[in-house]
């Protein structure tokens, strides 16, 4: 019985870790979101509601055929916060 209880606790903790939510830029200060991008290099942040995106510190976190595009997101203290860049596919002049 103890083994079954231990397995149940382990299974529930694994599911809880998989369901962790991503930080939302809307509820955080601009500097906190920017610092996360700088320190981790690449991170997925929520940008309001059910929307999210991947933000990177520099081009080294993009694939070889991607370029970087400046990313401005809403935050708690400013409506347009520069957090880093987004990786975009293709040459810069092809939009």
C-alpha cells in the first residue's frame, strides 16, 4: 500500500511540473522580463491572454536561416517594453 501511495505522489508531481505556466509580460515589470531574456538567452513568455512567443537575447539563439526582429511587448509598467528579439524565417527583405 505504501508503494502505491508513493507512486501516486510521484505521478502527480510529474504532471504538476509539466503544467507550469510561462511568465506573463503583462503582469511583470519590463525590467524583469528583459532580465529573463538576457540571463537565459532564449525564453517563452506569455504576452497577454493565451498568446505567447519565444524571445532571444541575440542571433546565436536562432537557426542559421533566421534573422532577429526587435520585440516590443506590453508589461505592467509600460505599454511597449523592449525585451529582446524574435527569430524570423528568411532574409530580412522578404516579409
